[in-house]
């Protein structure tokens, strides 16, 4: 009986120590993982939307709380002549092969889209992956918020033929970004002075 108690105690200590190490490892690696996502996913997507930037939107990013939501929204400012010219926000939609991450550029003076760019996706090559092609993404450039939906839903954007789920993921991501932007627009304009 004493042997059994000893084995249970040793196993409990090993499990407790392993849990402690894993929880600390997660805390230690979280900032490193975030920096990798910023550097290799979000920043390239922002650069595909905005050809000219005076600032580093990743370095200047801010997080905004939205009442009733668990996660804060990260906003990437695009500055020109020292004033806010645009913002980029990331949205997510459920694609055919998992989550699709879309970076959305917004002009706060006109309340219109500047463009979109996939930040991360795992859609089927040659089918769902066509949501990253200019033929689809360029349709969002200059679109008013109410027009940034598929034609089937009353918008002005043609979905990718044969990639209904993937196209739907993009529309879902853009819609989520626009809802978040609407909730925090005044805070964004207070944080960064807007251009005239």
C-alpha cells in the first residue's frame, strides 16, 4: 500500500511541475508569437493595401475596447503629413479550410474602403485561394460600406465563382471589421488627429 501512495505522490508532483512549466512557457512565448504574426502576416497585408506610408503602422498600433466584447480590436494607423489618412483592421471569417484573416483598409474621412488583403488563409489552392487575387480584392477599393457585400446580398462585389464559402468568409470578415470600426470610430479619431 505504501508503494502505491508513493507512486501517486510522485506522479502528482510530476504532473503539477509539468503544468507549471507549460503555463509559464505559454506566458513567455505569447509576445514572441504575436510579434511573428505582426511581422509575417499582418504587416505584409497592410503593405499590400497601402503603397505609401510615413509611419510604421505595426509600431503605432493601438488596441480599443468595445463594450460587450471579450477581445480588444487592434487598429493600425496610416499617417500622411503627420495626420491620420487611413486605418487598417483585421477581420476573420470561416472559410472552407479554416479561418480566413483579412486586413481591411478604411478611409476615415470618406467612410469608404481603401482595399483588402488576406493576411492568413488555408483555402484550397486554385479554388478558394482565388480570394487573394486582384480580380476579387480590387473590387473592394473605394467601395462604400453598404456596397462591400456580395451582389447576392445587395452589395456590389462579385463573389469568386466556385469558391462560395471562401468568398463568404471574406464578406464575413469585412462585415465584422466595419461593425468594429463603427463602434470605435470616434475613439480612433480622438487618438489620431484626422486629416482635413
